[in-house]
């Protein structure tokens, strides 16, 4: 045998390779895994009732298929996936794996679970003083309220009836005094999740998670076991959101973009800022295809200011209705006197500036300008009824219809044949007047009393007093003289 087939110790290459492999295989495992060990292995086969996992030892791991099904009964893993499970049994037939200990178990199994910090499955039966009654492996245990979760418990009843995983923290009196903690398990998982997250994730990545809690300032999303991120209320949607419950709900699965990662003093705590808004299409990008100047649309008042009201005409798209654009028919001093937040209103788009993201809106143009046909509706000499709005030194403002007010000047009243009824008018009184002159372009109508003329000589239009005359054409005095003369004759 030539030298090239021998190693430097005189051992043939093939023999050395086999020896090394056997040694590595033996050192890699055999039955070196113990109950309670956590195994990270590759799924090598998905069977009808069991799933086989490469444990890195001579023996494959076996986990019941039921443990890896979702709520709809679908298997959550496939060949090639990496799974993390706990060793719950070990014999020549294989290594039994599980997400946690469950079912019927003796005291020895509980002791092994405590010693190996192995999760034990338990059901929350009820609340009690200071915590919860837990049933695990047909034994009664106690979980302090502070240990049921790694966050503040607002409603203890929401945990009752749930089957959860716990760590045994106290096992005394031959199993008659058992104290468990779910918080310790969650914190342990959080440390592992945090380390994995930091090594695998960066700002800008898109993650999926489940909404676990809502607060006035945003929504908390669990993106890994024990690892939450916050979607601030301003990052939930392009639309204005008054409270997070308007955009998401607890238990909802969402996608979000990581916009910030900050390490804290605690190894299991990260400040992760998320944004759902950045994954949604910006409505301003398609605005020109949706809206145009002159369109009449319906929107919601989302904010009031001294100078006007902001109206949302589409999710994430607000426009301003200036106070001067609110009504033709009413004098508006404060927007809050005319509209309220949350109110649906009709508006007309006056202008769109996509570069500055500004839209000018008008409520009064959407309603219609009553002066548009005022010249046809009101003509000089026409008698109409109106309601007194207010009196000024120079005249009386009389509303002919909502949005159209005419002026009856004091100088016209003074030239009236009967000014007294007009001088006694008060706000809210109904009065009959005559249309004088209509200037629709200037939004002005002058009114008259109907018994005067503009030059002040109204008497020439007054009825003439008739003087009685005799058939002969003489006045009454002449007639009587004539009658007296006739009697003397």
C-alpha cells in the first residue's frame, strides 16, 4: 500500500475517516439528552400521527402531531423546518419531545420538570385570593397573580379556562404544595427571542405579529414570544385615528415595518417601534385619479380651528373649509357654532395642491348660492314678506329667505306715508315690503315701504280729495246761494 494512502501515523485514510466519523457520532450524542433539555432540531418526516425530528444524536426525536397543529387542525411545520422542543422521555426507541409536559404524571416527573426548568401544561381553573387555581398533571397548583403574565393583569377572569404553560417554582409536601409561574417562562422566552431578534432583524424589515393590547397612544404587537413592538396611533393608518380600536383589534394578525429598535438596560427588553402606515399606499399618490376641482363629495369633520374646519374626504386626505366658506345663509363667527367633530358634511373641492398636500373645500358652494337666481326671483315693485334680522342706525335688515337679506333704509321709512309700523319693528318680526333694486352680483337688495318714491314727493302719488260740485259746475257754496235766491223769487 503506497504511502499516499496512509496518514502520518500509518493509518489508512479510509480507516481514519471511518474512525473519526464514528468518534464524532458517538461524542455527538447517543443517549446524552436528558429529560428537560431543550432541543432545536430539523423536521425530517411528518407522519400521520407523529413528527420525527433530528436531535443531533443517534436517536431521532418524536413529537405527537397534535402538538404542532393550529386552531384549524392544520400542521404548522413541514420537512426541513427548525423546531424547538423539550425532552420529556428517553429510551432505546427514541427521544420523546414535547412543547411541554402534560397529561398524567407522577411526583418524579414533576421533580424532573422543576429541576430541569421544563414547562408543564396546566389549566387555569379559577381565580382565588392573590392568584389562580391551576390543574396540572391532575394535581392542584397555585399561580400568584403577578406570575400569570409578564405584563400588568387588568382582568384576571380573562385567563380562566385557558390552558397555558408554566414553570414549577415550588414543589413541597410530596406534591401537595405546588407553586407555578408563567411569567418566568415568558421572560425566559423573551430573552431568547430578544437575542434572536437583534441578530436577525434590522430597521426597515417587515414583520408580522398579533395585536395583544390596545392603549390610548397605540397598539402593542407581539412579533415573537415575549417580544412586543409598539405601533403608535399616528402610525396605524394614513387616516386620522381617534383611538387604536378604530384601526385594529386585539387578536388581529397584522404586518408592520420596523422603524426603530432601542436596547434597554434589561436583556429581555427592547423598545421596538413599528409602523403599519408605511406599508399602506399613500392616498395622496392616487389623489388626482380620485378627485378633481369642482367635485362635490361627503366628508367627516376631523378637527376644528378658529379659522375653519378640517374635513377628511378620504382616508388620510384632509381639506380645509375656511370659516368664510361655511355658509351663504348664516353668518359664522366660530366654526364650532356651525359644525362638530365627527359630523358628516357635503363639500365642494375648490383647489388641490398635491405638492404641499393642501385641499381647499367649500361647504357653501356644495349647498348652492341662493343669489344665483335672485334677479329672477325678486323684481322691482314686487311685494314680499320677510323677517327682521336686526336694526341699524341706517336701516333695517330683512331676510327674504335663508341667505338673502335686503336693506330697508331709514331714509325710505321717513318718506313713507305711514312710517309708524316700520319704526316699531323688532328682530324676528314678519313684515311686508316692496322690492326696490336688485344687485345680485353685489349681493344687495334695496327695499321700500311701497308708499313712497325715491325723490321724496310721495304726495303726487296719493289719492286726490274730490270736491263736491253741482250739476251746473259750481261748488257747494254757490249751489246753496242759488237755492236761496230761487226761494225769494
